[in-house]
C-alpha cells in the first residue's frame, strides 16, 4: 500500500507494491538535478491547490489524487500532456494493470505523450530497470515489455542475475556481446540515473503509480479501487491539462 498519506486510502482489492519505509532521500533531493532540469526546491505531495481541483465531482484532489508541488519538468514536448507510469516488472499489480494500460494508450490522441519509468528502490528493481533501458537502447522495448512480465509472473523466472537477463535477451535475437555492450553503456546508465531522480522527485512509494504532466499523482487504491478508476482519473487530468494550455 501507499506509504505516505495513508489516511487517504482504504484497504481495497486492487493494491500496489510498496517501496522502502522511506522511499525518498530528502538530502539527495537538495542536490543539483541538472539531468531532470529541476530546481533545488524539494517537491511535496499536497492535498490542495490554489487553482482548485481540475477534475469533476467524481474525483477530488486530496482524496483520489495528490498534487506535486512544485510541478516537475517532463521529457515530453511542451505541446503534449505527459502521462508517466512508474512500474516494476516483478509487481503483480503492474502485471495486471499493463494490458488495460496498453489498451488505454492505443486510444490516446497525439497530444498525449506516454512514458514509462521503472522503480529503482532496491538492487533487484535497479537490475530490472537497467534491463528495461537496455531493451530500449537495442530497439526491443515494444517487443519485450509484455514478455518481461510473462517471464517473471508466468514462468517464475525472476531475471535476478545478469546471466539470466543475457539468456532472456537471446530469445529476441540479441547475442551476449551485444547485450553486454548495451547493458553497460553510458546511455543506459544515464537513463537509470534519470529514473532514480524521477522516483525521488515524484515521491514514489508504491507501484504502479501514474503521474500526469509532472503535476498530479495517483494509483488504483487511491483513485477509487480499480484500474478503470485510475484510467478515468487520468483522462480527466489529461483533459484539464490540455484545456489549460
């Protein structure tokens, strides 16, 4: 369950995979964040907004979602609304959410930019995040993403060593040398560092978490109890951000 703002949540059938007891290193947030383009002001999750709630009566700011203050920079074009999913391949809730999220993504107009950011709060998650970015670097992300989930949850292979990952990538036509070069590359390391920065700045304490335009954050338990609730909330927040441009 969500570790911060627990008073906002109830115990629901759709849960989330929780992170460490204190997922945010506040001291690290005060360090320069050139990679994220963020200033030195520590972001907070707040339940109010001077501009008011951008959603309809179905969803209430402070109950169904929270506001990141200040708003965090995104990697998308300025004319797009970014929807970010923070996830982990080993999370059963991320696994169950992924097919619905893919269907939602296919319906989105061009002004919606969807991105994924892996959670990185321990060594296994960092290894999986590195594998995710390695697949991106090799142009295999679309082909391999769902298979990562299936390998972990259906075939019970936790992909918890570099050797297991090498063998897994081999099924997709990636030889060991090519995998190793990408896995150790500067590009992958830079993306991993960026993911770590965003995890801290988005105050990630559980997955899957949705962050809309670096401004609003929620998960299924908070949004109402189902993945459909979370996606309906996301639609409303996207519409509000689009209308505000």
